[in-house]
C-alpha cells in the first residue's frame, strides 16, 4: 500500500509540474511575419494569436485577427493594446525603437531568422516548438518538410537530363508598378534553385532594375508576385506598367508564372514545398507527363 501511495504521489507531482510548466508558456501571442504566423498555426498555436501583421494571410482564418500593420513599420501602441505576452518576428521586424518600447512594457520579444535555408528553418521550428510546448510536433514537421523537398527533386533531376535549366527572373511589384528583382539570399532565389531554375539576377536581396536591363537579360521564364493584385489583373498590370517586358523571350513564349507574395516573407514557410511544383512545371513543361 505504501508503495502504491508513493507512486500515486509521484504521478500527482509530475502532473502538477506539467501543468505549472504549461501555465508558464505565453498564452497571448502577436506574430509579425507571414511564414512565422503560418508555422504557429501549423503547430497548433493559432488559438493563442491575438494579432498578426499584414503579411500574415495564411491560413485565411488569420485575416479575422486584429492587424498590427506591416512588419517593418510596427507601432508600440497598437501592439500593446492587444495585451500580448509575447511578440514574435524575424530580424526584418521593426523599427528597433518600437521593439525596445514593447520590451520595456514587459512583453517578451522573440526574434527568428528570415534566412532562406534549412538550417535557419530548423532553428526557427525548434524555438517555436519550445515556446508552444510542441517540440515533438516541430521536429516531425521539419522531417516531413525535408522529405517533401527530396521528393520534389526527383522529377526536376529527371527533367534536367533532357532539358536545359531555364534562366529566370522574379519580379516583386505593387499593382504592376516598377518591380523589384529578387537576387541571391532571398526566399525567391531559394525557391528557384529548388525548382530547378537559374536566377539571372546576381545581386543580393531585392533591388530595382531598369526595364531595359530586364530585356537585355532576356529570361526564359518570368515569375512575378504582386502585393496588391492577383490573377489576370496582376498580369495585365505588370505588362501595362512595363510594356517593354512584352519583348522578352518569356513573354513571347507565354512562360509567365504568378507567385503568391506572402510566400516570400518571414523565411521558409510551410507552403513552400507544395508551391515548388508550380514553378518546376513551368520551368520544365511536359516533364510531369514523362
């Protein structure tokens, strides 16, 4: 009986410790950065979110939450009015004086990496898992992510046996306005490489280019992401505002692919592996049927 009682007391103590640890985890979250918000939701933490930034559009249910504005232009007043216990974002989040105000108000501020590589993603998921009490789930998601990427490589590698890797440019614009070109060390460049494309831009980050220089590069494929428009309206605006693009090989051959701009914010997000098929199908037409 004494042994049974002792075991019962130990179990009660462990259960109490578990509940105490769970209570210490932050319960009111604000997230700035589309990919991070998606990962919080995927890890079962969406019910803890009390506000998100304007780049947090997926899943669609996040759109019903209060908005704290754009991740780079946050205001302390708007965030603190939501009474958060924690604010998460990447190093792109700011400005720094606002983050200092939020910290001084007693809010936990956690920064994650926006680097577009798997090592950074693994670190982000591990950190989020710890903050949410979902470490095992985070590890499983990372393993699944890597498996999806490996599966994606198979048809691309097969296609490259008979087709040349296409030269690609990624244009990021707003209602068709003068676009920024995605260079190295961006999520867009990472996606191009994973999908088997060759980025013709050699700079780092996102930079404006003259349309004349775009034409001189003469890409095989144009990938565009518009932050204001979508579908046919976005495509029409791109060529209306930049008519010289119509003379590129990509436009003449009809190899113009639209990309969701929220895929490119906040590091590598959970939707990227599925989105790679859209790109690889456009880079290697007919390969999927082989």
